[in-house]
C-alpha cells in the first residue's frame, strides 16, 4: 500500500516555480536604490522639521488658552520685523517702543534689514500676508541650515566623524533644532536666516570655496550684528589661505566681501543719525545694550547665586556655563579653528555686553559650532542611545520654548 509519507530526515522537494511563488516579493534593485537616494536626500530636512514640529506643537498646546499659536510666533521682536517688512523703517507704528518705552525716528534702525527685506519679497508669493511670509522664510531657512550642517560635518577631519560624517551631521541637525531656544527658529525672528547663511559661509571656508564664504558672510551681516563674528572667522581663514597658497585672489576677495554687509548697514545708520557710531548709540540709549566687558553678567551671576529664584535665571546661568565648557571641549577636540573662532566671537558678543540678560539664551543660537562636540560624542554611542538623547532634548526644548513665550513675562 502506497502512502504520501516521506522517509524521516528527507527534505521536501519543491519546484522552482513553487519556491518563487512562496518567497516574499523582492523590491527591484533599481527601485531600492532610488528609495535609498531619496531618503538620503530628504533626511536633513526630515530630521530638522520633525524636531521643530514637536516644538511648535507643544507651543500650540500651551498657547491654546492664551493669545494663540500664530500670535506667539510673531511676538516680541517679530512685531518689529513685520512692521519694517510692511511699512519700512520710517513707517513703523508709534505704538512700537524701545526698552524704555520711547519711540523716536531712529528707534527701528536697531534692527538689521536682511530678514524684513526677505519677508517683504516673500510676501509677493503669499498674497501680501506678511505673517505667513515671515514664518515661511524661517522654515525654509531652517531647512537650508540643516543641509549646511550636514555639509559642514562632511568637511571635518576623520577623527571627528565616528560612524561617518553623515551620522555626525544628522545629529548636529537634530541638536541644533532642539537647542534650548530652538523655538525662535520657527518664529518671525532672524535666527534661522542668519544661521543658514552662517553655516554655508563656514562650509565655504572649510572647503575653500571662497566666493560662497564671502557672499554668505556679507549677506549674514545684513541680518543681525552677530555677522561681525562670522566676518572675523571668514576674514582670518581667508588671509591665512592667501598667505599659505599661491592662489591668493579668491581668498582675498572673500576677506573683502565678508564684512561688507555689516559695515554697509552701520554706514547707512551712521549717515542717517549724523554720527559713525549711530547704530551703537541707538542700541545704548534705546535698548540698554553696550559692550561692558562682562560687568553686567558678573552682577547677574552674583545675584542669581545668592538669591535668584526665577527658573529663567537658572537657565541663563546654565547657558553660560554650558557654552564656555563646550568651547573648551571644542578646542581640545581640535574642531576646525575657523569654527572655534566664530563660536568664541559669538560668545564674546553675548556674554560681554550689557542689556537684557534674559535674551542671552536666544542670542546663543548662532553659536551652533558648540554643538559639534555633543554630536561627535553621540555618534560614538549606539543608535538607540543617540535617538533617546535627541528625543529628550527635543521635548525639553519644546517645553522651554513654550514656557518662554506663554509663561515668562519678560522679553526673549
């Protein structure tokens, strides 16, 4: 009697057609390569936008019972930016006043023109809606900065890119978007646009693409006074390259271009006010901001340590200690020196000046090279650990941003 049973230990025999039918469908190699390429191209934008969406979402929830999300995103300096974009410097409403409650014909000139001008041009695409244009400029600029940070990591020496420069670059993007005051990257503020220009100027510097470096530094100088720190780094690097190499014309061109935006705007304000130091006078008399060598900071630190109880006071103190510590670590890790020079110059402008002390956490946003040691350290860890740290940072940044805009009662 015949049966269908096979002898013990004998493998079942199936036809090639049956095996092919039973196997899971395979993605064609060409299509898989295309998907990998698309993922690789979109990754910087996806990481940046994911972190920022968390921040905006938390802010929206915290602002739901208050003035609302959009009003918070255009608050404080954003009001000035939108007024200048829509009406020009001389058309700013009299209701907008300086830190001492005054409004003069020169008050608005404390704000640099690069961001308002970009918003004004972009509003042509938004039907004249300045708020939408401003938020769009910040969002696009943030994405441009994200790609620049990945490119910047690709310019590092091999010892600074464990696991590959792309891994370090994406971590740098995530940390930048999740900075303590990362919320301003999504507001009608200058930080996103300035950082986009600054990071690409530094990419051009490290890769010796001097025209890129000079033009981006010049444009950044029209966006905010921190352009002085960027111009310093680009000029020094360009002059070193000119001295060391035979092809000196392009680096010298970059050195000439880099400070033009900043110097040009200071000259315009000087001409308007009748004194070469006109912009500095506006800052001093209208906003209480001047270079004091860190005297006001020392007073603040002493007051905070002896009797400070505000959460934001502690945040400023931690930002001070953290920024200086990261600068020292960056030097010890041998982060490329133009980045160190730029970051150090930013710290000097932030911590050695008088004025609104509580805005210092925000003013540290352009010092993104200080995040390089953190990104490199995380790149050496397991992926799960790095992701957990980034998620924690994103949530902390989201809450802190919401706190500064909906609970904190002073300017940011």
